């Protein structure tokens, strides 16, 4: 099994960008070494939204109304920010290709909006503006190019979910009667665009924190009805909970999080599920600190990467054990279908993963 994992990962290296690997990212017995190839974006915004399409095409979004796009592997970046949005924070973005993307701005009341472009960001249409003052939208996810969801912190004691059936051109609020009640203080974390994720054509998961327990909600019918399960990720404080999710398929999933405050301990900051989120167990060797983003590596069945402000970690064991390979700061990580994996974060940091 170990040999098969290593061979699978090395075969992916051919489609990932070549870059110098830090000396600290040494090869281990259970996998090759990894490193980040930093790309110069020319901006200082914090980029928490990320949607890679391929090794050449990627979209990022973040503070100060920033949306950037590259079509040459990160050598150059185009500022394609929607006009008159400097005061907004685009915490999530979902791209279908080099021309079509949907971006979510977060915040209370009308600061929560959705924008869509069909021409590579030259023009944008505002397709949703929140009119519920108690709602605060956190994350966005799509099942395919037509069907997608967006999630808000609880309103009237339940998480609120939007749905689209036309690629983000229009949205509707789904009935709340299929959503379990939220815990006191429970909410989503708009830290990486991964508090809401999908797998396949109908399954979705959303992550909660800030309450007594850190929980994950699961829908099998595109957001109409949900179940909920506890995780061992740290909770019991507004700064603690599950911040990022990733599902390899309908069954195998990862959750990362902890306490986002600098210097605060985050034991059991990662959990795994093999039954679609019905039950979760703590990683035997978790990341050493809070992590906000996580992604499965496309060509290695049991491999994934997690990122946070204090470093990046890799697992070759399906999330059971993690090892730090880089100390740089990132908020989110995602992989494209062709195997290219990207990360983004503070001060305009964007990078592409290298396997060596």
C-alpha cells in the first residue's frame, strides 16, 4: 500500500509545476517531499477564496473587493475585480473555466452578495444581495456548472441555505424545516471558502463552530434536508470549530480547524470520516496548530494537504497522521482536475504545489 501511494504521487509530479523544494520538506518513509512554488500576484489583499481550474488557470479572491485571474500558471495575474466593491470581502469563489466564475462576498446584511462573470471578469452581474439583516453568508459550493449552494450563519436558530439551478444567475432561499437546530453561538467560519463543500451530484456538507461542539452537517439532496454529527475538533469557544472540509467522494472526508487565535493550542485539529460524515474520529497525529483549509491530492488515494497561518501539512494515510512540510502562511488550498494544487493567503500569497 505504501509503495502504491508513493508511485501514484510521483506520477502526478509530471503535471505539477516544477519549483525549488525547501530543505525542511524532506522525503519521508511514507511519501515524497513537497514544496510551494510562490507566484507574484502584485497585491497585498488577503486571498481566502481560491478556485483552480488547471495548472494554468486559477482564480483567487479576497479583501478590498479583490478578484484575480491567471491563465499562464501564475506568471501574470489580471485584476478582474467587480467594480465599486472595494469595501467588500470576497471570501469564496467558484470557477468553471477561464471565463466563468461565481464570487461570494461575506458580511452582515447587504454585504453578503453573489457576483457572476461569463467573460473572464471583464464584466460582472450581481445575482444576489442579502436582504435579511440577521444573515451572514460564509461559503459557496457547486455540484456542477448549474447546481450550487451558499450558506449563511443561523437565522431563527438554523443555518440558512441558498440554492441555484442556473449556474449562479439566480438564487432562492431553501426551506429551513429540513435543517437541524443550531447550537447556541454556532456559526460558520468564512476563513477558506471550505465551510461548505460538495461531492458528486447531490451530497453537500457544511461545517460549524463557535458552539459547545464542533459539528458537520450533511445533505444528500442538494440542501433540502440535513443531518448533523459531532466531531472531535476543538470547540466550546467562539474562536474554535471546524473551518475547512474536503471529501474525496461521498464517503471519505476530512475536517480541519481548531482555535484561530495566534498562540492558542489546537489539539485534535483534524478529523476523518469514512461514512459520509455520520461519524468522525480524531487524527492519531493531527497538524500541530490551527488549520483553515484542506484538499485531497488528486492522484494519491490517501494523500491530502492542510494549510493555515503557521504552516502546511501533508497526510499520506487518509488523514490519520499529518506531517508539517512548510512554515509559510496560507488560508486555503484546492486542487484542479489535472492534478495541479494551489494555495492562497495573506499579503497576496499564492503558490502552486510541487511534488519531488
